[in-house]
C-alpha cells in the first residue's frame, strides 16, 4: 500500500520569504502522480501543483515549485514570495496510475506572518 | 461552470438518524469521488464512480453507507443509523480520466456532526 508522510505538522514564514514543505512517500510502482493541494480555513481544497513521475523536470506554477527526487521518494513544495493568502493546510497526495483514489498525507499547517 | 457543489455545507444530526448528502460534479467530468476527512487528518477515500457505475469501495465504507450516481450526473451519499464516529467532513471530488491518471477537483465539503 502507498503511504504519504508529511513530517512537519506546522510551519510559519514571514511574508515575502520562501518556505519549503516536505513530503515523502512509499511505493513500489514506477509510474505515478504526485500532487500538492491547499486547503484554506473553512474553504475547499485547491490543486496547487501536479508532477508526473516519468517527467524528470520539476513542475512549476508561478510562485510554487516542487523538488521531485524519485530515487529518494521525496516531493517537496517550495513557495516563493509568500503571501498572506498562502495561509492554509497543505496536503501532499499520491496517485498510482493503476489506482483510482488519492492517498493523502496528514498535512502541514502553514501560517504566513505579516 | 461553477465547480463541484456540495449540499448541505453543515449537518447536525442525532445519533441513530439517517442523513443524505448531495454532490454536483463538474459537468464534463466522468469520474466522481467521495472522501472523508476527520480533524487533523488528510482525506481518506470512500468510493468512486465512473459515469453511473460505482467501481470501487473502500473498507471504510461500512454497510451503513450507500452512494449512488443515477444517470451519471449528481451523486448522493447516505449514512444510515449515524454514529458519533461518523462525525467528519465529507468531501466530493470530480475529475476527468486521461487513461494514465487524472487530477481531482474538490467541493467545499459537508461537515457532519453527530450528537
């Protein structure tokens, strides 16, 4: 079974600074997808960024980028120029190409400090 | 398109009562998923539909839970004889299937409190 581990329950960052959220996963598969979702307080979960395991190039989406290390089974999220609106729970998620559901980590609560 | 809609947003019910939640997915998405999220945890998969067919159910989905997606459009999740342990956020998601993997768009969820 796939497992996703987020070892940082809470993090904080000063506005305009950069922060990196960690995620590791365990799988025996070679092809899969990894995601970071953002869940603001009392609001819906939003897809932040998506990485396909067969692509060596790290995904980037504006201020959000990932560091995908396939051999180490690591998938960290870097948020540059942090904004107050980035305050949220961030979930790392795994999807096997042979499966139909996302496996989520326990989340990291990020607070951006003005 | 207004995204994935869930109704109600909040539901308080007494233990032993039945509750039903509704999810309206993004119209062009053929896959619909239900997840449960308890406090401090990530969402856990319950079940999913491809069009009107329910193709997979998690072991978390006890006999008291039933989900339907008539005509492959909206879906309902019913919990019979609710228990306090059913208190959670129930999330619906929909997505396309690209053949090798697909992303999921989530609704705002229905927060269930069983008293």
